[in-house]
C-alpha cells in the first residue's frame, strides 16, 4: 500500500490504435528562450520556496540574476535545441510527514507529501508550460469546457459560463436533465500513459520541439523519500 501511494507508474493503456501518421503545427513560433523569459520566471518563483537539498535556493538565483542570466539562458536553450531534460533536473526529494493526531500510521493516507524540486528545472518547466499555454490558446486547441489553468479564466468567469449553459438548456422547448462532470486533471496526471499523452500532443499538432522535450522530461524521473523520525 505504501509503495502504491509513494511511487507512481504510468498506466499501461491500450495503445494499439495509435498510428504514426501526424502533422506538426505549421505556424511560426520561435523556440528560442530569451533572457527576459528567464528573468521573469525566476522572479515569479517565490524567493523562499523550498528546493531539494542538493539545489541552490531561488533566493540565491534572484540575488545573482544579473551575473547568471546569460548562463541560465544558454543552458535552457541548449535543453530546447537538443530536446533533452538534464538528468540532474529529474531528481526530486519528497519529504514524508506524519499527519498529526492519527492513531494508525500504517495507512499511507496518514502521511503528507512535500515534493522538493530542482529550482532550475522548475524554472525551465514553467517557461515550457507558458509557451504551450500560449500556443493552445492562440490556436484554440482546448475545449471551452476546459476551465482550470487557463490565462484570464477566473472563478467568476467560470461560474458565469456554467450558469449561462444551464439557463440555455432550461430555455429549450425540450426539457433536459443537466449533469456536470468535473475532472481534476492534475491529480490524474501521475497515472497517465506517457505514450498516449505524447500521441495526443501530436494529434493536437503541437510543435515538434515541445513534444520531444516533453518525452525527455517524462523519461527516467527519480524521486527519493525522506521520512521524519
């Protein structure tokens, strides 16, 4: 039970229907990471954000950003050019804390997990997430029903959209029964088939360099557990 709680493996989904034929997105979108992107991302991450024990803190990166910005930008661009996520960036430390006032700690649900990521890996990942978000919004790749983690889609806007859809159904001559299914994609991500995910990125005609970098990002991730005594 503890092993299943702490260590995830990608789902062995049926991938027999995946074909190799696809078309990459044929639009102009510069793959070069700029110094401004790196600077804004490093400044956006909280200075006191915890990082892995072998990593430097973001406070140090922010304080030394003027001297390090060229090095970091060159490093991130090299990762994009070679479509490769560094092995050092794939190491994660997870602190396992016992929840207070619990009678039985045999059950894995009685523990709280705090993941500590390499701060430079986190910065590169945020840059790639921002780029992918921009692409899917510009080219309308997401369904209008997708609400979370979308730029400028705030809670009030989301509720108004739901209310308008319900009222539209109520105004129909035929009275429909309205159901709503809410899915937490983030919670389900650890169980996603990597093969299926990469295939869906191709089917959405995502840019080639993002797909290949994502494949490297997903591969051989390592996590070490630290238990409190």
